[in-house]
C-alpha cells in the first residue's frame, strides 16, 4: 500500500494524523474481525502465510508482508496480518534492531505498546545476537510480547530486550517455545522480569540474562503450567530486596531443567538461583555462583518437591547475618541422585544444605563436599537439619567445616548437624570434616539416628572442650550403629571416635586410631540404654595425660562379643566409682580395667589383630590373625547374622566341627586350598 497516495496530507502534522488514523482503523478492523468470528465460526483453516518483514520501524499500518518481494511490512504490521489469517503463519526477520515506539494504552491487539499475539505464530530471526526486538520500555512502558489464550507460538534466533511493566519481557498465557533466543535486560515492577508464563513454556539453547523484578522471579516467574528448559542459561538476573528467585520463581506448576543448562550468578533475597514451591526436576545441569541475602543461595524449596539428577550445586552463598542454606534451603521435599553440593557457604546454618520441618531430604550416590559456614557460632558445614527427615545413601560428606574461634565457639557439626529430626546414613562416608564444639563428622541430638555400613574417618573437633571427633550423639536421641568404621578422628577434649549422651546400640563397629585427651575411642554418659555387640575398640591414643584411650563410661553400658584392646593407658575407665560396664559375656580385653568377668570373658589377653586395612566391604577392619584367641570364642546368642563387611556369621574358624561367632567386628574366613592335579 502506498501510504502517501492514500493519505495525501500536505502540512507537517500529516504524519501524526496518519498514525492516528491507522491506529483507529486497525483497532476497528481487529474488533470487527473478532466480532465476525464469533458470529460466523470458521469452518476451514486458511493456508499458512510467510510474512517477510522489510522495515525496522514500528508502523502498525505496514501490513503488506506477503509475496516474494514484500513492499511494506513492519514487525507490528506482520503480527496484525497474521492475526487476520487464521492459521499458523511464519514471520521472517532480517538482522537488525526492531525498535518499538508506539506508546502503550493497554489494548490487546498489537495496535500500540507491546506486541500482542492472538494466533498461532512462528517468528524467525537471522541470529540470536543479530535480530534484536527492543521494546523501548521507557517509551512504550509495556512488555515486548504478550501471548494470549491457548495459542502456539515459536520464537527462533533473536533477542528480546527492554520490556517493562507489571511483568517484563514476555508475558505468556499460551504455548511458547524459544529456540536460540536471548531474553535480556527486561524489567518487571511485579514478577517475571524476563518471562512470565502460566501455561506452557519451552526453552532450547536460549539465554535469560540481566533481567530484574521487584516482586520475584528476576528471569522467570511461573505460577502454574509446565516449563521445559534444555541446554539454556539463566545468568545475571535479580529479584530485588527480600524477594524470591533471582533466576526463576516457581510458585506452582511443573518445571524440568535438562542437559547442560546453567543457572549462574543470579541474586535474590531468598533463592538466589531458584525459588520453587511447585514440582522441579533438574537433570545434568549446573547451579552455581548464585547469591541470596537471606536463605537459599542456590535453591530455595518452599514446598512441593525438587529432584536433582547428576546436577552440580556449587559456589553459591547466602550472605546476610543469620543466613542459611548456602547451596540449598529446604522446607519441602528434595531428592538428590548423583552430582554434588560443593563449595557453597552460608552465614549461620548449612553451608551446603539447610532444612527445617517439615522438610524431607533423600540423597543418593552424591557428594556433599567443601561447604562451610562463616559466622560464629554456626551449625552444619555440610548439612544442617532442624526437625526434618534426612537420609543419605551411598554418598560422601567430605571436607566441610563450621567457622568460629576455637577457644570460645559453639559451632557444631562439621559434616552434618541434626537436631530434633531423624538422620539415616547407609553406605556413606563422613570424611575430613571440621567443627569447633561438637561432632567433627556428625553432631546429632533429639531424634532417631540410624547408621549402617558407613565410615567416619579423619574428622576433627578442635575446641578446648571439643567433643565427638567422629560422632556426637546428644541427649534425647536414639542411635543404632551397624557395620560402621570410626578411625583417625580427633577431639580437642574427649571422645575422638564416639560420644554418647543418650540411648545407643553398636553392632559390628570398629573404633580405631582415634585420639583425644581421654576416652579417645568412646565415651558414654547417656541416660538411655547403651550396648555394644561384636565390635572392636583398638589402637586409640590419648593426646595428654594417663586417662583411658579406649572406653570411658559414666552410666550403664552392656557389652558382648567385643574386643577392647591395644588402646593407650587403661582400656576402660568407669568414672562413677561403681561398675557401669555390664558384661554379657564373651568379651576380650588386653588388661583387666573393663571388669570383664562374665562367662567366656578373656581379660588380660592379646587379641592378635592385624593392622586396620581394607579387608572387604566399604570400611576398614582389623582381621584376626591365625591363632587369635577371639576365633570361635564368642557366643552365637545375640551374634549378628553378618560381620562388619557383610560376611555371614558364624563360621567354624577353628575347624572343630562347630560354627561359633568370633569376638569382635570381623569373622575369620577360612581359606580352602585345592590340591594341584597334573597329568
């Protein structure tokens, strides 16, 4: 259409009049189309159009977009033309900047302001950094795109920038797919600085960056619907003040983040990277260097469920005074399968993960390593749990620490701190963690603790009253330990291996090579029932003085089929002056300080143990050397069905025809040599 011939105005105000007339005509035309469509329903769908944009300006009347050589087509005009053709049309954009300059009036038909989409549509650019659609938000005061209804829309190879309003760059109520698209530098006064989506959203090889929202979801806000993100990046987005979700805020719906996606360097008050109260799954991706001023540096899980599969959550932090959950903050449900939570930091609780009731966290085959707290006092360098349900399976908690001044701090739980909740460790290793006051490896109280087939090694609690280098089991708890190694742990004061103040049961446990000022192996002060069965306490040392390096007791503990030998100074010490070591028989000690005098007990006896080593299974053990007096001298009554390594008991170790349990954590395995037959 020749605009000049249709509107032959001669004075300087002609162009303004022309724009006004075009707006009025476009609005009337679009309204008429909608009215007619409602009166005369469409029977057949029109053929899809290829609409080629040849202008960079924002004229809504430039709708001559079809044909091999379009003569007059703006982006706004192409969207209007597509609406007038009921079908899935395609708009092609060349490289350049498409600057919107029609001041928004709040209408929803693309006449001014943002680009409203009310039909199925594909928009293809010439390249992610080459085709730029700029909403010019300071002028238009609206978004870039607003997608209505259930329309299916695809954007490819372009950049969307400088949208503004209650929501930012894109508002999506339809089914939107972004492929090779950048959503950058948009702003929302409410939520969703980059994208607001409440229906269906898919991102592939796309980037959402440097967007901002004052009400949450700097990059993306999702109240409902489904989101799928693949090989995409969210970076540099901000949810200002105390609001949630620097990269994305997911208050509902189902979101899946896939294969090689990155959530990096975003900021918020809560959930620097992601804030989720919906259903979130992250696969094979990285969440790193995000920051929260309050809680949840990497991820905040308010409710709903989150699953991380082979995903790295690293180098995130929560920085404010009293802040928690440097990597992840959990109130809902979290499962981690593989991957790592590493190098995160929090001010107060949970350098890696912090969780509060009613949180449930299950971790499988993952590494929680090199996380720490920064304040004094603080709790849970690796993981902090208050009143939640925490379980780790086949996982490693390593080189985490809590901060504080060793002479005064009450910082607890270098690896894991858990209070008033439950903790399960199965097939897991707690290694080289550091605390000030209690529990270099694990500090636990007021709940149920189950540890099976696991290792506590080279953990340290360094304060002058530091207690429980490996494990501190505080009051109000019930602990069951089966097939566990405590070795080379250190306490500044007492209980290098295990400290117990509650009910505890040890079965097939080796406590070896730990050190403290006294009670280097284990100290029992608990008011609950305490027992040790088929365990080995051997080779623990004291750092000063002449106190017992083996077992120190203040309250009753029942012992059966157990070795207490080779420890520094006395093997046992009963601080109360009365006998609280209750032998159930068949124990062995290298001196007579343990009061082993029941049937089958062997005081003043060398058990003939090999050095601590890998002898099968996850943990290290002391195997019995040939001729050991512990072989076949235990009792089968109350003897566990397997030893610390999982080897079946009993075995006829002395080959007298009767299989009897050995004393200690390890059952002797017979070696059968077959004769060599030669021809």
